C-alpha cells in the first residue's frame, strides 16, 4: 500500500523537524498548524533550517508492507 501526501516541512528554533499537511505559521520559534502534523528525524533534510521564513513545500510517499504481503 502506498500513500502520498502533499504538505510542508518546517524546523522549529529548537531544531525539531515537522511535516504539516496544511501550511503552518511560525509563532515564538515554533511552526504550528492544526492538522496532519508529525515529527521527522531531526537529522534529515538539513537544508530545511530554523532560519527559514517560510515552510518548505514537499511531497512525502509512505509505502506500507502488510504481513500478508511479506514473503
């Protein structure tokens, strides 16, 4: 099963990297949105920095292999 998501990557002032399904806004050093937010390993996407004034538009693809599909 493959799922594709359009959204935004944004890194908070503390270095945490987040994916947002809707465009977030930055307040007090933290990017915020109300839907579809999940943390991504902080070591990924070093080009997305805490100094960015806008979030980075991105597409994420997740492939899920169910137990019945494994060989």
